[in-house]
């Protein structure tokens, strides 16, 4: 029995390693900058959605305000670099820590709210933060921050001539997010979170501190999201409140996991691989005039998925029984 | 026999309604005690007070020599009070073994040990063959057993069973009765709320009858069932005369 379980865990790890290795080879064959750009974004959203999945998928606390942590990561890195000359690597770490602390500070009142009220609170808080940043002169207010370009190097994490370094970093980020989730799945936290999601009062009766479990999930989730935000700031080298803290980011982090399979290990990756290229393509080919065609496309996708495969697309890959995907 | 659990003058009011009134009971180590009484007697309230879902309006609860009156459910579980729910509360999206692992994590922080403990408990409760099945796919009787298994995995000193035998077929109920006996044989004290008198009476060492929020009678099951007050409480005055 135990052997079964250990084997499955190992199989997951090997599968992930193979996928990562294959992904690393793709840029050797794909030289088109536009396509490379899409690949970077896909990997970034795979990582972000994996981070979102920890709080919302495993622990069941649906957040629609993760743009806040994404933006905090981006702003912390950019501000520290511009104002104090702190290298983005440290900025990244600082952004992660700040976001984790803020996530817990916000969780303190918000985790007392049940169900939908929690989700609504997350939207409102992220919107408030957006407005604050739009009016914060020291942080560039609505105009945003142009990250000063020094020279192409891993030290400053700036590359103007090639997208490849960003690609490989995004790949590492996606792998880290996946590994963290993989590790957490078979830890006491992973079990606590799923128990809290399924039935909080039963979880309590089994000695679980429900409130602290949620706090832990929020901290890990926010930390990883902020790392993604820091990366994004370096990648686009210009940020303003709307472009890193807008509501669409909260959606773009949630949707891949929902599409692929909420609360599953592979759901966010699978969802991002399908959704992000689709978004980018619809945006460049039929988007143009009005924003939102891309949103219509995957709104439609979500409706279809929730009707046909409520467990998400990972359900398609499990043998015979779709429920096996979420069971272990 | 030393006392494991004691309630001292517990009164619980819900906005004017008195559910428990000055209830003082005690449960000795190694006993199987039945908590019975007609509908609305306050059994569930008392049960939830002991499990920590509510804090009593008055009175105190002592467990293993410690005042636990104000402790939340999680802290009581850590001290050794395990419980089941009348309306089963399985973790539906998780497999049977994972449900039990959650319980085992209270005393085993290393995953491998928690997993081993969970397998052990599944063997003990006869659910081993269903370990990898999703909890939502279990039949009702199995779900009841999963409730017990999950609580046992927390290695309780006192196991609170809330109508685990109600609504089962006679064969299933008999398996349940045997399971409760085996639980007691491992040294765990059992306090069970039950409706079905015929099943509980041969099983328990002592019965406490609640009526209208108060302790009506307490004693050996054979004596309790013959007590006129109990018959009145269950069936009304008319039948008491004949007894």
C-alpha cells in the first residue's frame, strides 16, 4: 500500500522533470520573438496559477485579489532598484516577504468571513490597493515606473537583446512553484488544507487549527505570487498600477487552475498551457479595437468545462475514473 | 475507577431556551457510558459542550484533571477527546486513507508515521479494503465507520460517539456494537449518544438518561429501563402506571 503511494509520488516527479526538460529545449527550435514572448507568459502564469491554487484550490479560500500580491512584488523590486539601487534578486525576496506579511495581516480579519464574502473582500482590498498606488506620488502614481536600464546581465536581471534568459527564469519559476506544491501535497499542511476546504468543523474536531491553516496557505501563496510579480516587472521593465495590479491579473491567475483542475497538482500547468497562448493569440488577431474578446473566449471555455468536466481538464488524463485525478 | 470526564453544574441557554440545566455527570476511565433520552432532551447539546463546540453558559467541564471549559474543539482533540458527527462529515474529496491520515497527524508529525497509523486504524475498523476509495463513494454504514476511524486515529482517551448506530441495518448495527467493544478493550473510554435503546442497553456499563435538559436517572442499564420515570419520559404518564 505504502509502496503504491511512494511510487505514484516518484512518477509525478519524473513526469515533471521530463516536461521541464522538453520545455527547456523548445527555444532551440523556436526563434520567433513573438512566440517566445508567449512562452514566457505561459510559464509565468503556470507559476502564478500554481501559487493561487495553494490558497484557493487546496485550502478552498477563493481569492480574486491576487493581483495585489503580484503588484506588490513588481513594485517592491522596481522601487528598491530605482530608489536604492538594490538588485532585483533581493527585491524579489523582499517583495515575497512583504506580500506574505500583508496576506496574513489581511487574512486576520478576512478569514473570519465565510464563503463568498471572503472572495468579495479580496476583490475590494485589491481594488483599494490599486487606487492607493495610483495616487502614491513617491511610487510614480498613475504614471508608473520606468525601470532604469543598466546593462544586460544576470546581476541586474535585465536583458534587452534576447528573451531567452527570461524564458529560462520563468521555467525555473514554474518548476519551483510546481515542486513546492508537490512537496506540500504530502505534508501535514497539505492534509490540513484539504480538510479545511472539505469540512472546517470536522477539521477542528480532529485537532486542526483552521485559522492558522488558512494563514499558512495565504502566506505561501502570496510569497510565490509576488516572486512572479517581481519577474514580470523585470520582464516588461515598465510598470504602472493598472498594468500590474488590475483586476484582470487576479482572473488570469485563477482561470488556468479552474480550467485545468482546481486543487490538483497538474491543473494550473495544463490550464496555463491552453489558456495563455489562446489569450495572446485572440488578443493580437481579433482583439485590436476593444479589449475583452480574449475574455469572452475563455469565459466560454470555462462554461464548457464546468458543464462537461467540473473537476477540470486533468480529469481527462486519469484512467477510467475521472475522480481518480483528485483522489490519491 | 478514576474519573476521566466530569461536568459540573452545566447550564446552556440558547437565547432564552434552556437546553441543559445544571447537568452534572461523570465518566470513569475504561467505561462505556450511554447518554440517552427522548427527542429534545438536550443530549446533542451536552455532547457538543463536551466536544467544545459550545462554551456553557454556566458550570465547568473537567477532563483528565484539567478544566477544559473554555478550550476550542481542536485543543480538546489534542488533549484526547475524539468525536464523531451525527450527520457524517467526511472529507468528501479525499480518499478514505487520507481522511484518516488527517486524524493521525495530531500525534504523528512525520508523514510516514501518520500514514502507518492510518493504515493500522483502517485494519482495526475493517475499512482497509476501501482505503483508496473516495470518501464520497462510501455507503452510509461505511461513512459511519470512517467517522469512528478518523476519531480513533487521533488516539483519544475519550471517544464521543454521536448516534453511530442509528439508522443501520441489524447486521451493520451488530458490527458496530462489536467495534465499540473492541475500542473499549484497547483502553479507550466511550461516551455514546443513542436513540435505539435495544442496541445500546446490552453494550453500555452505565446509562445516563436526560429529559428536558436535566439528568433524570443514572445507573445500570437493566435498572434504568425499568425506572418508572424513564418510561414516563419516553412514553408518557399512562404507561408508567402499569410499570
